């Protein structure tokens, strides 16, 4: 005779409509954007406040993490420790977590700051003078980093710049906004609407530096952010190229999720400090139904591998943090939902998965490729 628990488990196995509360967290694959930074020099074309910006940038340098960026990265680390404490200890243990950063100063500083919050020094500490525990992370040269296709994947690199300079039919609803902004930023945004992505990025960095934007711009900032979300989708959501942006990332997720499913030993958490296009591209390649627009500083996107308690079934749960302090959002995967059966998720995304060798071939990559690392 069936017990009530047995009947519930059979029901769950049939409908596969579990809630997260019915699952146990087994593995997390998390990529986050670095914290607040100073402007990237090319974006200065969009403002006449260059003197004010230059003065604010003096103590940091261009494209570098700011004090606000450190604070936001620290808050991100606190959130990661709080949400994923079932997988990682309160002190660093190499067997539990793998940490990697792009070879960008702001990304490396962000992960160091986040790690200071993830692993605050325990008592007694190794030092009675230094309230900090060193935690290692990994990085690789820009040339070999599959997370930097904008600079080391020639096929996508060429397309990336072309997409910035094309018309975007999905942005027609913002024509009036772009027309209003064009004289304020000294650029024809109506003809080249995807450039609003760079305009918004500049404005966000200026605000973080404490620089006041012109009233006309402040009044429409929410619409600018919304338009930037359409622009980033045009550039980094193009289905023809998303495998070059994040297909190898996706392969990395499967490499380690498979180990978990097979009962092998592997760190239960993988953390990647990266950039807005990484956060967005991973959303695109994992087929979430509602991409979350231009990622803000210290936002993250994570794939949580969970096991359903009753059935033992593995499911993938995509979650998004818009910024530290905001609520984490549970997203849905196209044709699969919010809790996607692991094997079904593999099937849905199989056309985008790339190993490193194939990625290099399809990118037109070679050992003698020249990389301008100053733009990272």
C-alpha cells in the first residue's frame, strides 16, 4: 500500500513541476560583473563633462575599480556566502570552490574584494593586525581566455563592431528618446541606436563617481537603461554568434555538472569574475526566456544544479541578481521552465556547446593573434 510520501513523489515525477523548496542545492556555476569602475576612454565621446570626469578619475585611472566598486563587490560577496553557505565553508577550502577572473585589473580587484566578504577571517586569525584572509583565484592571459571573445575571437570581434554601427529595428520605439539625446551626447543615436549601450555605461560610471548628469538626461535615465538593454541584446544576443561568446562557458558548466550527477568529487561552486557581456551572453546561450537587459555593476547570473528530494532527478535553475541589495530573480528556460530537467537542458542548449579547440577554430584564432589588452 502506497504511503502518502510515496504518492507525492510519484506525482512529482510525473508533472516535473517542482518548486525550489522541494530540491537540494548540489552545484553552482556563477558569473558576475565587476564592481563600479571609472569610464572607458572611448565612451568620453558622448559627454562634454570631460574635465569633471578627468578630475574624478585621477585617483584611480581609466577603466579601474572605484571605492564604490569595492563596496559593491564586498556586498556581493556577503550575498554569495549567505545564499550558498550549504556548499562552501566559512573559511576557504580548495576542494569546495574554484574561482577565476578575466585578466582585467577591475575584475581581479572585484573578485579579491568579494572573496574578503565570502571568507572573512575567523577567530583566532592568522594575524592580530590584519583583518583579512588571502584567498587564491585563477586567471589566464587574455589571448587564451574564452570569456573575452570581444578581443580574441576574430570572427566575433569583427561582427561585434559592425553590430554597434547598424540600425536596430527592435529599438524603433526609442526613436524619440534617441533623437532627444543625440545633441546632448554629440552623436547621431537615431542612425546608430546600438551606441546607447555605451552611452548608458558612461552615465552609470559618472553617477557612481558622484558626477551630476544634466537634468534632461536624469529625467529619462530609466528609459536610457531600458534602451541599453535592447542594444546589448542586439549585440550579444545574436543567435548566430552567441556560441562564440559563451559556448565554451556552457561546456565548462556541463563538464562539472556531469561530475556531480555521476557522484564524482569536484568543487561544488565555480565563481567567475568578468564583465557585463559575459553575464548577458551566458543568459543568451542558456536560452532564458527573459534576458535581463544591460547588467549593472556586481550583478550575477548563476546556474544552480539541484536534486529533487523525492525523485533524485537533477534540475537546472537559472537565477539572476540585478545588483547587490535587490532580490534574486528565478528565471525560466525556453521550452523548459524555471526548474529544467538536466538532460532536457542539455538537449535544449546542445547546439551552442563548444570545447576550447572548436571555439578557437570557429573564431579564426591563432597563436600569433595580436591582442590589444588595454581595452580589457
